C-alpha cells in the first residue's frame, strides 16, 4: 500500500519538471493558464486513479460482509460505480470548458497583434 502511494506521488509530481522549462518572455497568460490547467488535470487523474484502486480494495474487503445479501451488494456496487462515473465526467467536462476558455483567449490574443 505504501508503494502505491509513493508511486502516486512520484507520478503526480513528475510533471512539475515540464513546467520549469517554460520560456516566460514570449508566453501570454493563456499559454501559462493552459500549462497550469494541464498540471491540474494530470494531478486530478493520478489522484482519481489512486482512489479507484483504493475503492477496488474496499470492494474486496466488503465482499464477504455483503455475501449473504447479494441484492445489497449489487446495489452498492452499481451505485458506487455510477457515482464515480458521474463525478469523473463532471470534472472532465470542467477541464474541457477551462481549456476552451484559455484556447479562445489565446486565439483572440493572436488576432489582436
């Protein structure tokens, strides 16, 4: 379990190095915003994947407890998976909207020069 969290942290912060080589002289705020957003998206995806792994372990632990009541087990699993999918879809939609905002501002900045 500790190895999983160590790997998660190293994966999350591996993208920090990508942001250190930015040339700030000719970058407009839209490009910087897109880079920051990309970092946040990667951090969210890594955290979400870790939570998925934790939830899979929880399902394995709960399976013997819910074995005597298969209806509750199926309902619990389907409700959990549906909620996870809705949250992921909502967050991903927010990232898409933010990316389109920064991209449209980047395009407008180019046209005004």
